[in-house]
């Protein structure tokens, strides 16, 4: 069976996962609140686990997970404003940037789930998507709390999973 299109889809998800990992690590390095650093590192870890799983699927289907090509530019759209955000030097803008990055990741995952994927691939992508949705909701609540004048006091809440 030819899995060429599935490999392309998984490669896009891999690029988004790698980009998310890098974005969250960068945000963790610049966060002032310890609780945010922990939250961002947990999210980076989740993206790293997802990326490893996607690399395994790509290899299992006969693809080369090291090929990045123009797919990387698609992933970068999710974290495109990160350099400008870092210059603002505050946690609220980091939370906003993380939400934007996760918004983009969710869009790419939704598009992938619209594709015709082999069932064993769909199960993995769906599980990762559901974890991403849960994490994104937590980031959104965190952002809402900070907009209402609350102190950023996030917890990892056990969401550091794939």
C-alpha cells in the first residue's frame, strides 16, 4: 500500500510538534513566574513525546522523518510572533503567544483528521489532538485569569502527556 499522502500529513504534524516544543521551551526560558516555567516545560515535553511518536509512524510507513522541506514553513506560522513577544518581557504576552501557537497546532491537527488516514494512524493523531485540546483549554483559562487581573498561578495539573 502507498502511504505517500499519510506520510506528508504526519510530516506536517511532526513539524508543528517540533515547533511547539521549541516555542514552549523558549517561553519557559523567558517566563518570570516559576509556575509558568513548569507549565511551559510540561507542554514542551508533551510536544516532544508527540514528535517522537510521529517520527515512529513515519518510519513505520516507509517515510523519512528527517525530511523537513517546505513543511517547516507551515509549522512556523503558529509561532511567528514569538520574537516580538519576547521583547515585551512579560508573562501575559508569553501566555498569549502560547495560545496562538496552540491555535495553529489545533488547526493542523483538525485538517489531518479530515484526511483519509489508516485507522492505526488516525487513533494516534486523534489521541494527540485530544491532548492538545485539553492543554489549549488550560492555556485559554490561564489567559482569561490574567486578563481579569489575576496572578499567573498555573499548575501542570498532570497534563504533561502525549
